[in-house]
C-alpha cells in the first residue's frame, strides 16, 4: 500500500527560475537566425560576462572615440546617451557563423549600431567602387563607337 502524499504546492528554494531574457533583446534577423551556432546564447553570455565583465568592449572600433574603452555597462545608463545599456555581442566580420572569440565584441547598443552602420557604409562604398570599376572595364573592352573624337 502506497501512501500518496499530495505534493505540497510549495516552491522549493524560493528563487524564481527565470530564463535569461538577454537574448530576446538581441536583434537577430530572421535570415541570419540559422547561421548562429546552437550554443550561441552560451558563447554570447561567456563573452559578455566572463571576458567583458558586462562592460562594452568597444575601443573606438565603432567609429566614435570614447577616449579609450567605452564606459557603458550592462543594465546601467549609458554615459553617452543616458539610455539603459543592454550589452550585446557584435560579430566584427558581420558573419554570425564566425564565433571565434577574436571575432566577437561585447558592445552596448550605441556602439553596436554605429559599428554596423560603419560596415554598411563601407559595403555600399565598396559596391559602388566595384560597379564603377566594372563599368570602366566594360568601356575599355567595348568602347562606344559614337564616343570617338
Ligand atoms: Zn559602447
Ligand atoms: Zn564604440
């Protein structure tokens, strides 16, 4: 005969087992989601906490000089913008699949956004240069007869 004691509906421990909401703040684009490794949350956490000590690691790579390393700390007001810092992890080469620690930088939103904007501007410029070069090569290979003097 088993005495089935009704489990007391009392929570053990008392500390709420909340999952980290950090990742939900990470702007992962749908098209990039599949490119992140399965253990990305662990990698990201390790970079932000173990390496960066919850402080932005940007040393001016975002294009703004902070007079050294950015002073923004996670969950504190950003000294530059005043808004609450949510530390993210940026991929320096913008390839989410490349999770080599050397390719990762814990960054506050301000630095992350600026860093990405810099990259996008460079990409646009490179695309424009490539287009101009391609156009030049086309002109060389196929000179327009009507343009001859
Ligand atoms: Zn920063
Ligand atoms: Zn920065």
